[in-house]
C-alpha cells in the first residue's frame, strides 16, 4: 500500500535505513492460545506437488479455509473454540493473497481475501463481525504504525462525521498454525449499497446520461499492474470502478473531464458552472478536515479516493490509508504546522489548494471545522483522545504478543504519546490558520419539505421495473416562489440536481 519516501538522504543511506527498518522485525515463535479479541485462523490448501501448505502470494489468490472465533456473548475466545460451531463467526472457504506496496517489504504481511462458496469459485456474500454482507475483505497488518491505532482512529473520525469509511474489527491472526499477530479485519472499498453506494457502470454505458456514473476513481500509485487512467500534473489517477480492464475510452475521457472541469472552475462561485455545481462540497470539506487534522502524509497524491454516482456530483472519499499520519516519523512528512495540500512535498493536484484559496469554500471549511471540533463533537481533541485510549485498552493484551512476534519498530508507548500530543497541537494550529467563517455563519434555508416518498413500489402495467415508479415529492410551503438553483439531493442512492434558475411556485409540489 505504501512506498517509503526518503528526504535529503543519499542512496547508501536509504539502503541502510531500509535494511535497519526491515531487520528491526525479529520474528519470534510463540505459543498463542486465547485472546479477548476475535481470533482469525486461516489454513491454506496443500500443494499437490509437496503436500505442504501453499504459500500465500502477492498474486494470484490461493485457496484456503478461514475460521473466525468470536463467542456471541463477548466472552474470551480460545484457539480450541475453532471446533465449536456456535463460537464461529465465519467458517468457510476463501481466496487470499498478499496486498500492499511498501508494506510487502516487511516480514509481517497484510492480506486481501474473498469469501467463497464451497465450489471454490463463486463469491460468497456474508456478514463478518456484523458488517453488511459482502465478499471482499482486508486483513490490515498495521505496517509502519508503531501506535497500532492510526487507521482505526481515522476511519472512526470520518464515520462520526456522517460519511462512509471502512468498517473494521481488531483481531489476532493465525495462519497455518503460525501466530501472525494483531490485525484489523476491515471492508475493502468497492461499489455496494452498504459501502460506496453508486451504480456500477457497464462497458455499454458510453453516452449520456449513463456515462455520468457510477465511478470510483483514486489518485494513487499503480501497483499490481493497473494502468494509469489519466494524469493531473504529476499525480496518477487509476480506475477502481469500472475495473481498469473494463473501462472504455469514453468513460475515461468523461471522468477525466469532470476532474479538469472542477479544477478549472475551483475559483468560480456562481450556480451556473461554478465548483459547487460540479462537486459535493460537504464531502470535500469533511475529507480535507479528517486528512488535515491527521496530517496524512499519503493523502492527495496517493490513497485518495473519489466517487461519482450516475447524474450526481463528484465526491471526495472514502478516506483511506493513515499509517503515515498523526506525526508519523517514517517519512518526516506529517507535520503539525503545515497544510498537507500545500507543503511542497507530494501535494497532489492543484485543485485542493485552489479550493482552499477560494474564500467561499474556505469559509464553509472553517465553519464545519468549528462545528466538529467543539466540545463533545467528533473531531474534538478530548473526544478523540478518549476514543484512542479506549481502543488501546481493548488491544492492550495483544500489544505485547505483537511486539514479541515481530519486534518493535519503535517504542509503542512513545508513539502513542506522539499521537496524543499531535492531536492537541494540530488542533491548535488549525484553529489559528483556517480563517474566519463569519461570512457563511448564517445560511438561510429554502422553505422546502419532503412530503412523500414512493420507494420500491410494486410493478405496474407499462412499468415492468418497479424502480421506474419511485419518486420523492418536494413542496414549497411558503407564500413566495423559491429559486432552486444550487439545490440538490446529496445522499448516494438518490442523486438529483435542479437545473439552474428553476423555480418552485408557492404552495406547490415537485415530483422527482
């Protein structure tokens, strides 16, 4: 998932540092019998040529069996529970492979897995740890994060702001009888009504309106052989949906044009073709706040996702990949006193700084920041530190086993204190540098209410697909006409933007 970036070091120093980093993991055998955390036991199939367990590769996935031990009453889990069906959260077939980029240089690997049916071919959508049913999952090995908490914290922050972020659960992992340490079992980012809820675009969707979505596009490194879809300055953009091998030239041209249109109009505030008609502003605001509060060194140029539903606006997120955040010392690029989009190092496309320089967008950003960092709110420093401490208490028993198994990259307690202090200091710095929100403090809401929702009705003559009869009724409850310019439904699954200068007369309804 990561590359290492070395600043102002000669080649010999880089090599020595990488060797020291890798060899600091001293793999130590140990006996593992039980845990307060769920236990994931993976047993790969035997190689028919050697009759020994297959080695997990970078590619392709190999077949294995996975059992997840999690007693329903929340009591302690034991490795011997793998033979008790009522204690198993999952017991079935999987395909598994190593995932990541720079983390593959580490002895402790992280994995991508697909839950399969008994035929070893068909995907098996299942609920794991109570997460919505799906078949694609990740075992996050927490590489390059001595605190073991950075990703876990950041996904929590984004979800608490009301956005989708990968759901996850701490666990301890055993592969072929070998204890592998502490992991986070989490959702993979993909199109799904319970993950990124956008329509799946097909290869035949090459004209309007179908070509408008849905897309999941990321600014990222190209690992695993995926081709670059397009460039913006020095940043690579890669298709996630559609799959790179399925994307048509027309689809690539369309989504690239949307990004370029957003960048070209980042300073335009009008409601005809300004930036607000192109992007979902709240998603960009929340995405920036989470990544900037964490000072994520990977964001903007790498591990940066966007998505766009059919007929909808371009949205930032979901957030992803925070092991080099909260003051991480591995790249020396997670700073308390710099904006990540404007620090002179891997800043990504210029549209991020263009948006920040737009006084209208920056005012909204400042207003949202002051809302969510207030006492008791999701990005309040005391709330975040309390959440951090609770999560660390939950994994406290596994931390010594993790350290014994792999050795310490850095002192855990020291790095945890670094994260705590960073949250406090970064909050103060943002307070002093984000600017005023006085000009957008009081927004007048139009007098509109939703009066009816017709969802998933029965099929009817002339309408063989029930969704054709779905509608939302919007009513103007005032005694004057309402200009609907700039009004739109922003929740995924219902994407609609009113045409510029359209009006809804007093005491009338509009069916969408």
